[in-house]
C-alpha cells in the first residue's frame, strides 16, 4: 500500500506537469485525449498519435473564397524528375469539396490553428521508419487519384503533370483554373422525383425534393452526405444506381422518417402531392408563417404533433395595445380597435372572428370591421 | 517434425560435410536462411493501387531488362488478360472487377512473395536459392544447373525459366532489388509507385500498420493480411477489399511449403541412421544366407 | 538342375526391327540436336507453368522405376542367396545399367545448364529431395558400372586383342583386367548391398520429389506416403520387368524361355502387388480421397486406369496357376504391371500436377516424344549389342559345371 501511495505521489506531479504542458490550442477543444493519442500520457517526445482520425478532428473555418487559388506542388522537386510539378487549382477544388464533406475531404487532419498541408505531416523521404502513414509523394497522389480515377478512369501522369522536356509550364486545364475560369456548373435540383418500385401495394414512391429544400429548409449536405465526384461522374452511372440495395435506398429517408412504419408516406399507387401544412393539420402556415423553418415551432426534434393551435404559446399574450392588427391585412376601424381581442376572437388560434357579441346580423368575412389593406 | 527443418539440415550437412569431404558449401553459408527479426517486406494495399504499371517499368529498368518507354505503360488494354511474371517481366499488375460495379477495379501487383520458409530454397538441388537476412529470396547464377525444380516447388508459381536460351538460361524472378537495397536504396517498384500502394519497411511494422488500417477502415478491407501466415509467412503482404482467392491468389495453408517433404527427407536421413541400418541389415541377411548355403554345400559334400 | 552359363549370343546385329529402331533413335537424336542449338523451349512444349514434361515424367521417373529390376534381382539372388535366379541377374543388371545411363542422359538433356550437371557433387543442399535423388542416382550408376565390370573382364581376360601399334599393350591390359577382376571379386558384396540401399533411398525419394508441390498436386496422388508408394511400386515392377525382358530376349534370340525360373519369379510378384495395392487403397481410404473419383476428369480416369490395369488385373493374372505356366501369359501380366507403374509415374509428375495459373494444359511436343522414343530405341539397340558381344544371357552349360566367372563375387 505504501509503495502505491509513493508511486502516486511521484506520478501525480508528473501527470500535472504533463497536463499543464498541453498545447493551448488543444484546450479550446472539447476533445478526448484518446481520440488522437494511443497512450495515457503523451509527451512531446512520444506523441503516440493514432492514425489520422478523419472527420473527427477538423477545424478549418475558411471558405473556399478565402483559400489560395493555385498552389504549385513542388516539395518533392528533384533533378531527375520526369515531370514538372503540378499547379493545383486549390480554390476550384475547395469549392467542389462543398458537394462532399468539405475541407476535410483532403485536410483530413487539422488541429486547431493554421490550416496545414500534406507536407506538414507526411515525410518527404520514402525510406523511413514510420510507415504508418504514406510518404509525401504517396499522400499527394492518393489524395488526387482517389477522386480522379473514379470519375475519369484515367491514371496517366500527363493528365496532371506536364512532361519535363515540354515547353508547357503545366497542363492546360491548370492554366485555365489559374485565371479563375473554371467553376463547377450549378447542379440543377429536381422538384419532384418519382420512383417506380416493385412494391405491390404502392408502386410509386414519390419524393418531393422541393419540399425538403424549400419548405423544410434542408441544406444539400443534410441528405447528400459525403458525396464523391463519382456519384455523378461515374463512367457507368446506370449501373451504379441499379447496384444500390433496397436498404441503401431507404437509408437516406430513414435518417428522419421511420421507413419501417411509414410506408404510405412515400409509397402510393399514384404520385403523391407535396406537403401541405393546412391539409395535414388544418393550420395554414403559408398565410403568415411561410418564412419560418419547421423547428421554430416544432422544437422537439422529429416530433411534429402536440403543438396546440394556441398563438400565445409563441407570441405571448396579445392585447389591443401590443398588437397592431394592420399586420393581418385588416385595418380595424376606430370603434373596433378599442375592443379587447377576445370580443371578436374567442378561439385561441384567432382563426374565426365572431361578430355575434354585438351584431346579430353581421357575419365575417362578408362584413368586415374595417378595411382591407395591402400587407 | 517440420520444426527441425533448416537447423537440422545445416547440422546434418555439416556432419556429412566434415565426415566425407571435409568442407561443405552449405555449412559455410550458415548465416543465410535464418530469419532475421529485422527482415524487410512490402505491404501492397490493393485498395490504393491505381494500376498505373509504373512499377513494371521501374522493375525492368532496374534489372536491365528490355522495356518500352514509360509512356507506353499507360496502355490499360493489357488488363484484358490475366498476366503472370515471366523471364521478361519480373512483376506485372493485373486488374479485377470489384464486387459492385460502381466501385473501382482492383489492381493487384504480382511478383515473388519472398517466403519466410521458401519452397525454392528447400528444393533447389544445389542450394542456388537463399533467404537473405533482409528477407529477400535470391537466386545464385553461379550454382544453378537449370533443373527447374524450384518452379515445381514454388506455391506461387513464380520462378520463370528462359526456355528460349540454349546456353546459360537463367531462372528469373523478383530479387527484391538486392543490389539496390545493398547500396541503401529501396526496391525500384516501391520507389516509383506514385500512390505508395507498395510500402517498403520492416515486416513487423508492416503487419502492425496493416492491422491498424483494417481496424480503422473495416469497410474498406477484409479482415485478413495475405502473407501474414500463408505458407508460414511471406515478406510481401497484401491488403484487399475482396477475398484474395477471387484475385487469383492461391489457396494456401499456414504450414511452410517445404514442411512435409523436409520432414520426410529428414526422417529418411536422420543423421544417416536409417540408410546405415538398412545397409547393416542387408549385410547381415547376406552373411547368414551365405553361411547357410555354405553349410548346405558342406553337408552335401 | 542343369547348370547355366552366360555366353555371348553371336548373331547378326541388324534385323528389320533393329533397322526400324535405328531410324527412331536417329530421329530422336536430330530433335535432341535442336534442343542443344536452340534451347529447350524450341523443342518442347514446356513453359513457366509446366516446368517438367515427359523427359522427367517418363524418361527419368518411369525410367528409374523400370530399371528397378537391377536391385530387386540383386537382392533376391545375392542377398537372399537364391542361386536359381543367378541366370537372370545379368540381363537384369544390364537393363538397370542401361536404364540408369539413359536416366542420367535424360536428366542431362532436360537440364537448362547441362554442363553444370556436376554441381550437386560440390554444392550440397541437404534439405533438397532432388539433391538426394541426384546424388543417389550418381552413386548408384557408379555402383552399377562396378557391378557390370566383371562381365567386361570375363569377356576380355585372355582375349585382349588391341589393334595396330597398341598390340604391345595387350599383355599389361590383360594383367590389369585380372587384378581388377580379383579385387572386384573380393569387394563385390559391398557394392551389391550399397546398390540395394541406394535404390531403396532414391526410389522412395523420387516420390518425395512431388510432395513439395503441395496443393499444386491432385489429392488423389498427393500424400505424405508417396515415397513409400514409389518404393513399393518400384520393388513390384522390378521382377515383371525381368520377366518381360527375359521372354522377349528368348524370343528375339530364338532361345528356350526359362519358364521354370520365370514362374518362380511370378509367384513373388503377386504378394508384392497385393501389398502395393493395400497401401494405395488404404491411403485413399484414410485421406478420404475417393470422393475425387466420383467426378469424371483426367485425374479420376487416370487414377482408376492405373489401379485397374496396373495393379488389380495383373494381380489376378499372377495369382492364376495357368499364367505361371505360360511365358507369354506371364509376359502379358508383367507388361500390365509395367504399364501401371509407367502410368503411375506419368500421373504423379504430369497428370496430377495442376499449375495454378496455367492457361493451357501440357501435352508433349513431337520433339519431346521423338526424343523419348529415340532413347528407348537406343536402349534396346544397346541391349542387343551387349547381349551379342558380352556374356549376359545364360545358356545351359555343357562343358564345365562350375566356371570361375559364373557366380560373381558372392560365392566365395
């Protein structure tokens, strides 16, 4: 027991010292040590870093516009090179990475601080003792070829490098990128997608793309996660689509909708109409709430029931003093503007005003307590 | 039985050598054919290989084999046939379709695997093959008699013979760039590979790296390193996204290829006891029969 | 029992058959020249997938097995001391000597670097089965030549007649032969036992040769007891080979076949065949390889044929009393055993060998077949030459009952 205490006494300060010496940039992060380090107490001499935790440790807050336009990759230049260095059109690629998982597609390891490039981690010499990560040449080429051979199928050196004995400084496409002439064309989003399925009851699965992007306000990458160039640039696109399994096809929807119990949400014998809040709930959000995202009201994620049509839940209590009726498009006349809200609006959703409290013979909306104005 | 293979053989040959001839070339070469802990190897990650075939060019250039210019290696039509290394190309890259067609084709580089317990070393009649300290299995032109037993023995069918040569035909196979590594360089194919799909390093480190890769990317790799255990382990190791047997790798067990035959061999020749015993036995029978005959003729007379 | 004495069979050498054989031999030699000028690839169908063809499978492997008559008769006649068989020892010895000479020649022509054939003498690899086979065959060939020497000395002692100016050496050569003869007589038993031991070793090791090919070899043949099966089959085929060769020689030279000796020999063949069959079937049962016989392919058909033609049918024949009475029937049964062993060796080295990356299967080229046939023809021609010129074949002796040279080396 004594020895254990002694050990503890000795190791504790060491531990504390070690803890104190953590790089300041690390402290800003809510990181667990063992995410990157394989040993208990990493030291400067013995970092014991795990292989790059792709996706987990990326802190680049730069937009493609802020990034360098063209980078000449010449870290490995030597006399005997067969090829000239590549002029890498960084900005174009940064923009394109937006279709996929962003900067981390290439900058797969970037601790807080500056944006680091391949040569900061990958050794330039191929003959080395640490072979857990590729050398610099391998890292560059792996990064490029992973996508490039997917969508072009080409692996020739000349598609990126100019030959050393040619007059060309670089490959033509790189020159164009330098002038900023290359951008990825806008991707046209479909409004509605109709799938013919083999399902007996409900042959047609309707996917209303418009609803998801416009009405529900989802961003592309909410569904299109981790897209590779290959998704669109595959040589045999039809084959790649047909090779997806039933589970693959349902997986995207299953992120939000439970596909096991909600078949009829998409599957039907005819094309389903788009989402209509009023048809589903009776509350016409298009009237006054069209600009709100779903989660402004449906605060509990993925739970869309249980909201009462009670305006005061969000808006607080309206009184004749704090509510300018004109926003509804109806300018109350003088007599009516002095009345309490409840005189006409007896329901909590302020939907159907009644005139019966004062007027026996008047009915809304035939008779109006003021004049309509433009909103 | 299989355990006392090489050591025993060395002992035996030393014994025979000193007993009869006084010297034996194999006994002298003892430090060879012993596995070093620091032996080198190469990890081939077939999921990284792009099939650019630059390794084929580099190999031929490094071994003074006739080759076309490097640009001609962009020709991918060669992949329509499965090719094998031969006397004119010590390594070749083949292409296989992936399981799902939207994925990329799988390219597999083929060359000598440099076994830890090589069948060729065990089989060669004159000991022209040897496993060097750095892991390479190399062939000695000064010894070879061209019997081609190495080709029969090799579980990977790698050694190739120059059938067209009438004089001094060679056995050709990857020599792990023994001349380059001796002068501190790394093998030509591992140097030129643009994507470093072939990583040169200590075999132990390579296995560790490979296991880490499998652990980190379980969807990318099948959980197996070809060459870790096959025929007792090989210096060249492979990672793949598809079962190796579907990529034309031979289906092999974990026992070293020369195990059974060496066991039989050493059983028959354990310190020459069985042959000498048989000799004594036959001599005894002969002597008894002779005496019997003698007695018979004596009594007849 | 009448006394038999080996005498040269003085006949005209050339007969129509001999001329035919000469043509075949010449044809083989022409293709052989092609191999030496243009390389192995130009004459054979060998490639990197099929490194060994019929030159190894038939000429060497089957050649060694079929020359087993030499050591089986030596064991029977000298070691077991069955004097009745002495009449057949010399023809068997000649067959073996010629057989092994051609085995060596076949190895030589098959070697890519034939001029380095002596390398194994200096460069040793104790773990190599081929090294063991090579060294054993080399030593055994020497032993065979030594065993054959007394026949040469017997032929020439007192008859040395060198031509021209060499005449003056007649006396010393004669003296040398006599010394040699005496020396051999005293030490011959050493060589005879050595011959049997060496034969046992390399006959079995020839089987071990293919064990290293592992999964490349069809499971019907790939077994750890391959060396035992090779040894058993070699012992079994030795006597049928002698029977065959004796019957044909008698026929060819118009002598009376030694029916008595031969039927005694054939009585030994049946139990040997039985043992061989038992091991072969037992091995198949233990390793459960009979499942491969259910599918019809080259391997299963060849295995069945080998078993049926080579072992089961001749076993039945040799067990019959009628067969033992007729030299022709014995020769037929013997021929089946020989065919069986020949098939076994071809199966082991060629049919069972399935290279993993072969795009085409191996079939011998005309060149390979020509050379193999040429060698066999040459062997028969040489056999005839020796039978005519040397005391090989025994005839009933009407003169002296016991000549000095009738029983060689062992009867002192």
